[in-house]
C-alpha cells in the first residue's frame, strides 16, 4: 500500500512544514537531519526536500548548541 504525500510548492508552506516537523515538541523535538527528514517525508514532498531539511537543521540554534563538539 502506497501512502499519499502532499506536494509542497511555496516557500511559506515549506517553512511551516519544517517548523512543525522539527521544532514542535509533540512531533519534532529537534531530532536532527535524519529525524526531521523522516517526519517530513511521511506526509510531504518537494524536489529540494533533503537539501532544505539539512539547511533548516544547520540553522537551528538549539540543535547546534546540543550537537556534540567535533574534534579533529
């Protein structure tokens, strides 16, 4: 059984979906790129989805503060 996904077209719609799937404590709770992407693709689609999710998480202050320090 194939699920139906809503295709998002406008930048405003993308922002709303990303906020809901990443920032919302009930549905997102700042679960990084993979967790956010999984929540988005469960119900939505747009061509630049993967790139947009990555950029959203990279720009999320809370995620950057909670990300483990990377050393070389």
